[in-house]
C-alpha cells in the first residue's frame, strides 16, 4: 500500500516523478491499474459480510454491543482489503457507523486519537521527511556505495546499510526503498548499461530484488521502521504484552543483522548478475557526493536529531523518564525551531495524517472488542482447536501460516489488523511465551512484505522498474522468506532466550 506523497525532492532529483514512472510500469505489468470507479463488488461485499455477522445470534460470552462492533470491525477490514475507498476514509466511516449504532459514546469513539503510540508513528513520519528533504538519506547511500561499491555484491550491501541506518526514523518503508534506495540503484544499474529491456541481467535485476528483500528485513528491526509495527504493539498490549522501542530493537538486532548479511548474498547466488566488478561505481558515488558538496547545516541538524532520537528511544525512559513519544516530540520540535522543517512541510505530510486516522480507529475498535468480551470468546474458541499440541510446534505452525497467508493480502496493515490478534491469541492459548509469540508474529508481519509484487508499498516501485519477470520475483520472494523464517525463527528465538525476553 503506497503512503508517500508525490512531491518529495531528493538531492535535486524529483523522487515523486521517479516513483510515479515506476508505479505506472508496475500497473502495466501487474494489471492493478484501478478503474475510474471501483468495481461494484468492492462496495457490496464488506457491508454484506458485516450484516451477516450482525444478524447472527451473539454467543453468550459476548455482549450485544461487542457483537455489533465485531460486525462493523470485520466489514471495515474487508473494505480495507477490497479498497473501494482509501483506508483512512473506510476507517472513519466504520467508526461513525459503530457510534451511530450505539457501540461507543462519542468521547469513546474519539479516544484513540489520544493514544501516545499513534502519535509516535505520526511524528516519526514527519521526522523522516527531514531525512529526505535535506538530502541526508541520499548522501548516506552514496557514502556507502563509495565505501563498498567496487563489486556488485558490495553495492547491494551498501544499499542495505543505507536502509538500515535510516530505518529507525522512517516508518514508511516506501519512503526508504522508493524515495532513497531506488533512485540510487537505478542510477548505478544505468551506468553499467543495465536497463529493464536490455541488459537487466547485468546488474539491475539483482539490485532491485536485493533492495526489496532487504527492506522487508529492516522493516522488522525497529518499532518505527514500518507503519503497522506500532499497531502490533497496541494489539499486543490488549493481551497484556508490553513492548518498548528498545526491547523491539534488541530482540531484532542479531537475527536482523544476520539476515542483512545473508539476503543480498542469497540473491546474488540466485540471480547471478553478469557484471560482478564495479570499479566505476565508487567514482560515480564520489561524483555525486562532490555534486552534493560539504555536509550542509540542515543535514547536520537532521543528523544530530536522528542520533538524539536513537539515544532517547533506547535510554531516555530509564535515564530521564522520557518515553518514546515525548522523545519524538522533542526531535520534531528541534527540526521546527531550526527551520529544517516548516509547518507547511508538516501539513503536507499526508501519510502521517492518514495514519493518524486509520490507526486511531483500528486501535479503538480492537480495544473495545476486548472490553466487550469478543477477544475472550475468540481466545476460548481457538484454545479448543490448538489444545494438546506442544507450544513450540503449535507456534511454528501459526507463524508460518500467518506469514504465507499474505499471498492473499496487498497491505501489511490490513493483514496485521485482521489476523495478528487472532494468531497471537492462538499462540498464547498453546502456552507459548507471550513475548516470544508477539515478536515472532511481529517479525513475520514484516518479512511477508517481500513475497509478491503487491505485498507492500515498495513492491510496485521496485518490481515496476521492469528488471524482473513476475515468476522470478515470486521465486526470489519465496526463497528469501524461507531464509528469513530460519533466521528470525531459530536464531531469533535463541537470541531472545539468551537475553531473557522469555
């Protein structure tokens, strides 16, 4: 699902235009060009499903208001998947209907907008604009290319390092992969005569596939690296599982770094680019850095804020009583005071305000589903299905099922909203350690983004560049998913046991 505005400029290059052309190519190849009016089924199916649930007698364990809310919630999720309207509009309409039906008082309906985790992700979106606006992200990319770019595999690792560095403060994976990584990768491929329709096998096919799979890994490594990650934290909190920014980063650090070291190499062996030595790449990077000139004041301020935020997110709460959201507010305040960001920049960050709406609505609905007994009823039902199975086997089956169901989704957020609570409840019912189950499902919520050409926001950009045929893209996605499952599922579980997470 795309979240990025089309007017971002990166280091003098109109990123919006670059992404737009890639998206157009993607629509041509995937057949996902939306019609002027959404197909009738997109409008009819969600309310019909909601009505069917509403008319079904409620179980004794569920309050009538809870059953009504479940009907509206399911209809909302189905509509988010069907996409007759943008997700924010669908969520707002769902909240309004639930309030009219008496599920919420008006102050309860709007309570989600005061959620601190929601504001963390909104502010992180705003801060990430500074990374792109100042050109700092592009500068970091070319610095790594200059350092590692003498070989094609080194180029991929340089782009991976860039993605990793900027991920903590860039909750839009599309901004990272589409706005920063893609233009650099496309430029390098073109320099070696690797074009989509002529010479893709030279380098472009490999760079695009590697960048896409790396983005799925970096998204899994930080709470603020993908828009749906804070939603996961809120959904886990409903089950009494508290996850902090530092805890997530620590849990994902070892498996994430191992995956970043492994995935580009696996893609290199799988794709086998014909150009393996790229001495000119370092010269290209140096020329770009020379063109950018010395580190500008605005870049220095952005870099300083970035370092400050990482420090506060890790140590701020324990050392100074500054939580993650307050730390983000401090960072944004500095960027506004120093005019790195203007208030117009803040107003134009459509992704942030769109996220505020759908996030607040979904968290409110999920919270009241628990209050009205729906979550408890689902938990009791699932416990009967998974009973008698040892938790390690049961958790493995649940995580794998959760991940590969994503072939039927075109949005990480819709998938997380619809299925994360159910699968987490199922895992807890088996006796699995709560934090382990929550983290493994959280990691899967990001890894699954690498499966297809429609699985997450960066997919239409990187696949749409035209370097890889559809069948190969799916093959690369499946192979990467197997590698990531092994790393995050086995190494990650052992690492979390070692550091005492469970």
